[in-house]
């Protein structure tokens, strides 16, 4: 497992162009979220009553907030957010297609720009798998949101009323993690140039994820801890650094996050690749 993580970092260093592209992509997305929150949430928070106006004003503010959830202003922001999510749903699999094709052909000298070639070759199956993953991840919302709605509404009056909804949310997160990694290994299989077919490669990638489930969990946990440590370091440093140095540090974090995201994909790719190669050699 440690060897695959080291080899994954080696692959990241060989694909810094894609890391830079992913950094620009995530920085743009983060700026959009920031502007959306600034225009939608900040004005609402500025209207929050101060402590000296009494408990009745706070209660009225919470009641007004609940009524505003069905207003036209909220619907407008939901449409904007939905449109941007749809755009992200189209762009993300294209970047994934270019990255996986580059990983599959990084030792080949025939491809001058494998990233662009990968988008042209794999965009259809990648968009299909990405759409399936998104659908499966949001599928539990059909059952969970009605159960969580009353809990969320009651939590406006007291935050401890959110506690009954924590097991549902935790289960949803674990389910999403399983779906994400299952589809990731299916993407590895479908991008394999030596696979006997798209369906065969997809099922083979899923079978490798099931066979090496403990290694998959181990790689995810180790890199997840690294990600948390990096996030904690940037957050702690931003508390103490101000001015230009603090601004530069804040703008650097999306680059670190992009490198970590690629490191995860590359490490899992090496795990898939080593298992797939051994399996093929065993058959031969």
C-alpha cells in the first residue's frame, strides 16, 4: 500500500500540467461558490438580530427565514446553482478522461498531448459513468430528505435537535464514499487500452475494487489523513498570518488540494494497475 502511494506521487509529478489545470478549475469553482454565498447568505446574516434586542426578535427572524425558503429569491439562487452544477457535471468527467488516458499512456512516446487525446477518446463513457455516480449519490435523498426536513426545520430553534439526523447523514457519507470508489475503479477499467471491451473493462475494474477492498480503504484513509493535516496546517497558518502573506497562503491552498486530489487518483490507479497486470499475467 505504501509503495502504491509513493508511485502515485511519482505519477503526479509527471502530470503537473493537469494539476495546474485542475487548480484553475477548482479555483474558478470556489470563486463562484464564494460569490454566491456572498450575495445570498451574507445579507441574510447581517439582518440577524443582536443580543440586546430580545429573544422575540430572534424567534421572528427564524420564522421569517423558514418562510423565505419557498420565496422566488431562493428559487432564483437554486436555478443558478443547478445550472453551475450541470456545467460541472459536464466538465469534471472531461478532465477525468484526459487524466486517465494520460496515466494509461504516460510511458508512450507516440502521444504528444495525451490529455487532449484522452478527452476525444473517453469523453462518452466518462460522462456516462460520472452521471451514474451522481445519480447514485443523490438517490438516497429521495428517502432521507423527507425524514430530515422536520429535523432541519426544528433545528432553527435549537441546534441539539439535529442529533437524530446525524446517523442518516453519516450513512449517506459512507454510501457516497463506496459509490465514488466503485465508479473510480470502473473508470480505470474502461480507460484500459488493452481491455477486451468497454463493458469487460468496467466490470473488471469493479471486481478489482471488491477484491482489494482493504487496500482501497487503506490508501483512502492514509491520503485522507494527509489531506486533513494539510487543511489543518493551512487553516492554522491563516489565523496567524495577515496581509499579503496570508492572502498568498489562502490562494495556494486550492493548488495543494488539486495535488492531493490527483495523488489519490494516481495511487488508486497504481493499485488497480498492479492488480490488473498480475491478473493478466496469471491468465497467460
